[in-house]
C-alpha cells in the first residue's frame, strides 16, 4: 500500500506471511496492516493519517481504529499503552494480561455478564491521575471471541475464527486502575497469587505497545514509567485449567482482586 520509500523497523508474521509492519519515511512513522490500512504520523503523534483499503471488512476497520492504530498513536505521544483487556467493577479497573489465546477477551466478557463494564478488549490506555494513581481509558465496546468462547457464553457463531460480540455493558467513564492480572493455564483448581519485583515487571513488559524501536532514550523512559506503575499497582498471576467449566470461579477470583484491599492467595 505504501509507494514511497520506507525503512521498515519491525514486522509481525501470521501464517508465515507479514500481516503488520512499522517503519520510517523521512519525518514520519508509517504503519501498515497488509491489505487493510496504512497509518502515517509525525514522530510526536501529530498529523495522524489513517487510510483504509476500500475492500476492508468494516469490522476490521473498527478493530484497527480502536485497537492497534490507537495504541500506536498513544505510543508516539508517549502515553502509556499496552495490549490487554480491561474491565471496571464499581469504578475499580483491572487489566487482564496474557498472550494471544490465554482467554483475556473471554474472561472480560464473562465479567461483563456479572456486572462489570468493558473498558478495553485488546488495546489498553493508561493515563496518569496524579499522586501515583492511574486510570484506564474507556476505548473498545466489542469482545473478539472464537466460536468456543462464544458458545460458552451462550452466543451463536457463524465463523471459524474470532468475531466481535458487542458487550453487554460498555464503560462510559475512565476507571481507577487497582490491579493487573496475568492469565495462564495450569492443572488444578483456579488460583490467584501476587507477583512482586522483577516478576511483576516481567508480566507487563511483553504487553507494552512498542512501535518506535530505534530511540534508546524513549525506551529508557518507558521502562522508568513501567517501574513506577508496578511500584504503585499490584500485579497478580491467575492460573486455571483450560476449560470453560471454571469460568465462573475465575470471574470470582478477579472480582475479589478488584474489590479487596489486600487479596490473599486463594485455591
């Protein structure tokens, strides 16, 4: 889609082919979702231009606008952005972290069915609220779920891949960040436990949205910011077996983390 000279800095592969790449063209940062969209912006996140291929699926358009394109612009503006899902319970927000397939969207959807409000499905923005506090910006309104997850939540599915399901309760306002919960699978009953120090930071680092890879000073500032967030916000690890039978129990554990001042390990 790009006709001018671009020095590509990074790319993401899917099924053996490039599906996304980011680079520089003169003073601009250029991002390309292959066959779908191109975004160009100044290095400081101004003069943003997002163009979509006329044949792009409208659902992909919304996903890119509210998702990775939004994260990219926030990153350029040096505003904290990371990949994850986020929900709010009575104004208290929790960010769900994990790799693709770890069940972030499914858990967020299940929590919304229990009264939580959706802040983000895949693209989380954190703004500083002062005095060491952070708030989660409301951004996305759809849960992107695979057929098995949709069935587990009582929704029909006509696709073999992920498709959007409008949330029951979108968040209208920002929520105060009270915890991060990293998701993982393990045998045995669901359990949640605190992560501290290097382990806590290690839970967040892989999920931080990074598009500018050739500015060491920017990366140092990001690490300092990450350190300050981990110092003031607890990070937990939630492990459960890979089955939907424990979904309600898993929701209970996250609600406990969001609502309690000092959650303890539960098994």
